[in-house]
C-alpha cells in the first residue's frame, strides 16, 4: 500500500479524464481549477509521465492516460461501494458525519464530545476527509468548505473565517522579524496541498510578487491538511497562512504568533448539509446542535 498515490490525485485525474476539462472537474469536485491542475501535475510526477496533452482550450489523454483511466475508475468505484456497505451497517441511532479532517481535530471532536454528554444513547461515527467531498449516501451530515460563489440550497452556511499568517516565535526571531508584508519575501512559506492558491491570493492582496508564492519555489514546503500545515509552522519550519479556526489554539498557547494579523477573508464558507432528509432523531438532534454551536460560538478569530 506504500506505492499508492493520494486518493485526491486519482479523483482529480478521473474527473478530468472523463470530462476532458480541468475546469469542469474542479466544478464537480468543489475545488479550484488550479488545485485540480496541481493534483494532475503531482500525479504525473508520481507515475513518471504525462497523462494529458494540454491544448489551448481542451485536453486529450495520452496513451499513458488512456491505459491508466479504466483501472482508476474501477478502483474508485470499489472504494465507494465498500465504504457505502460498511457505513450502512449501523443502528438507527448511529450518526455518520463527514468532515474535513483538520476541522475534526480543531473543532468538531470537542463539539461531538459535548453532544454525547447530552445524548448518551447516540453513537457517532466521524469520517475525516482530505479536501474532497463524499457522496451524500456515505454520511448523514456533511460539513464542508464551499467557495462562496458555489453555495447552493443543499448546503447551509455556518461561518466564514479570516485568514491569518502564522509562524513559531522562534522562527520569527530567526528571520529577523516580520514587520511589513515585504518581510514575507525572505520567509519559507508552508503551503496546503489542494489549497495552494491561498498564498497567491494573500500575496496579491498585500501587493507582493506572485511568483514568490509558488509552492514549487525553492525552499517552499507543502502538507496535505491544514492541521499538518499548522504543525509545521509550530515546529518552526516557516510561515503558514490558514483559516483562523486552525490557528486559534496555537496562538492562544503561545506556540504561534501572527505578526501581520489577519490577512483577508477566507475564500470559502464552512457549510452543513440540509437536514430535510435526515431520518433518525439522533441525526436531527446532532444537526441542530452543530448549527446552534456554530451560531453561538463560531470558531473564528476575533476581528
């Protein structure tokens, strides 16, 4: 199992190959076009050859891509069917939540623990995701991050966070401080795979040259979850830009500092799936609990 590429790379490849468009694949997967394109480039590096011929306004599969696609599609279908079968083996009071894994670690786990005190008979399964969304049959409740322009009636907004650039106090001292935006140009940037556009947006907002925000730049570092990105920042590896929900604990404990404060609004909104199709009392109760907690105590940085 050590020789398998990340699942999100395969999903981006399958969707792009099926529709012969990075843009359409990004729309289906609720990602940016840049993120899908980045996944494809990383997968091509991983397997050692090009999967697509990139034309100005279209894509075609290479012979390698054509050979790879059927196996990838079959494997993804098997994963879906196996997961569906396992997660459906649950009693009426078991609730399955699908949620980005970093949000589980930084918010949802504590909330579910408090819900369990009030509803001791409800069994909860949390399915942590990295970037991509699960189909609705996998989970009763789906928490996800949706770009504002992609919001639809199937999802209810919970909060919109602020982005913050953070690093360890020791790293700040090591590079001589960050007192102005241009000081970021001499810092090592820590990127989140699948959200690599975030640093580019921050640099554009701060009036800094976009090329230096490239995750492929010399010295740049990447990790596949915001939780891992924050851990790298806390370890003194560089400066990370993350939604405030992932930085709150580190800032509060002094493991992180935010020398430039907030650097702009988060480009996506945290949402929860609609409750109209929930069939169990436990699922409806947990859905109400999450909405109430998010409304009363949104896990965002204070303005």
